C-alpha cells in the first residue's frame, strides 16, 4: 500500500505540476462462500484482500473533474454538473457513477483533479470495480469533508454501479471492500446489513487466487439473467405460499422449493436450488471457522463450486479445470469459483507451508490441460477502505 501511494503521489505531481492533498484507498475482495446469494437477501462469507486501488488528488474551484489512470495510461475529463455514462474510458463510468450518486444524496461535489492506480488484479473476479468506487468515494469524503456511515457509503457505491454503470450487483463487493478486517472473514446477513460478524481465518492459511485468464465480464452478460431467474423463482414461491412473507429466495428452504417446483421452469428451479443450498453452506462455514475446522470449510467450498457448476450454470470450462487440478494437491483444503463467474478466478484455501508449491504445481497442471498460462496470487485478508490527508 505504501509503495502504491508513493507512486500515485509522484504521478500526480508529474501530471498536474503540484502535489495532491488527500487520498482514498479500497481493497479488492474474495468471496469465500455465498455465490450470488447477496442480491437474494442471503448470507455471505468474504474477505477484503491486501491489494488496493488508490485515488489521490485535490479539489478545484471549477466544475471540471480531471482523472488520470496509471493502470490504463489514460485520462478523461467530465463536468460534475453533467454526468453521462460513456464508452470511451469504461473505468471512468465507475468514477462518474460515484459522483452522480453522492450528488443524488445531497453531497456538494465540485471539480477535482485525481490520479488512480493500484495492485488489485483486473478481470479476476476480485471486484476491482467496487474497489475503484470506494477509493473514489473515500477520496471525495476527504476533500469535501462530508460525514457518512461506512455501510451507507458502501450502499451508495452499490447504487452507483447498479443505476449509473448498469451492473445489478448485490452488496457483497462493496460491503467486503468497505468493512474488511485484517486476518478475518466477514459474515454478512444481506437483509440485515448491520448484522455482521467477523470470524478468524486461522493461522497457517493462505487465500490463493488462481486466475484462469478466461474472459470475465458481467455487464450485459449472464449475471443479470441469473438475477432475473432468481427473482422469478422467488415470485413463484410467494404465490405458492400466500400466507408467508416471501420476497427473496432467502425466505424459502429446499422443501418449499420442491413444493413450488411445478410452477417454475427447470432452469429457474436449479438456479434457486443453488441459492438455497449456498445460503446453508455459508452458515455452516461460519460455524466451521468458529471451531477452527478447516477440513469442513474446505469441503463446503468444494460443494459450493459443484452447485455453481451444475445448478447455477455460472462456471466455465476453465474454472472447472482449475478447481479439478487444485483439490488433490498437497495442502489444499478447498477450491471454488470466485465472484460472478463466467470466467475469472478460483479461490483456494491452502496451508501456508504448502502455498508456494501449490501455486507452482497448479500453474503447471492448468497450463498442461488448457494451453493457457494462469496467474496465481497469494493473498492475506486485509483491512477495508479508508482515506486521509497527505
């Protein structure tokens, strides 16, 4: 983090010929259990990682925002008084979306100059987009001085992605990026956002991310279709049990789902079954962490991947191969796809002593099976978003 901040400050000085006055930073996140359960009002187990997006800059007296990305070696300008989503710099939509949402809730956002950089791997399902949103939001909080509850800030960044960028993500990404804690996993009830707990990851474990290098894109893709399928299934359940308050798949169990099955398509049923069973796995995973039971935690991760693959349909050939090649390697407790799916990366719970060898063997195995050279990253659970003066 310190090196990235130094790099960003030096770049700002070079681009704008004067020093920045404040910074915001936010980490990527890993989803350990709870795949697509967030927008179904379910449960998640996640962690912020020790990799961050950093925004440094200063406020100006004009309505013009000038933003430069070191990652993409590109810049763009926009008026904070005229915010329109564009395609020229897709990453700029996340910045504009945050400005748009903050203005919507009454924050007086003026012009600013900023430089963005970071070390969150892109396109790996680590939610670099949520990290960029929260880094932008915490930077703006520093230069403007507005006060907001951390969870409300996460919710507003989610709203920016939903309503401005056009991705109907749940709260998992922004919450984990905002509320992560070093060496802990966070358990969240996505209906009762104030109801969250931290569980120790335990000493001697690494979170190994294995990027398949397969495409990972959620906008206008399968993510929104799966979301709609889940809502259709919940509606069928609500009609089957009119005396109960059923608004989301969180509100039903497997017996309910079986009873309502005749009223839904086979595809919607299978998608719903994944959500219902993964919610249960999250709760059992939290209990396993509390007991220090890595074996059970790993088994739940493997079951979750099989459910994503067979019922939810958001895995891919490359993700399945990566999991298959990982689970019998020494030191590996569990492996599953991470994030939205449809490409991206897997997450692996690995004994720290075996992590380096695990990464090397997994890279070799996957490359031999696919002809693709993956990227393997070893992470620790890290702290969430924040900012400060420079």
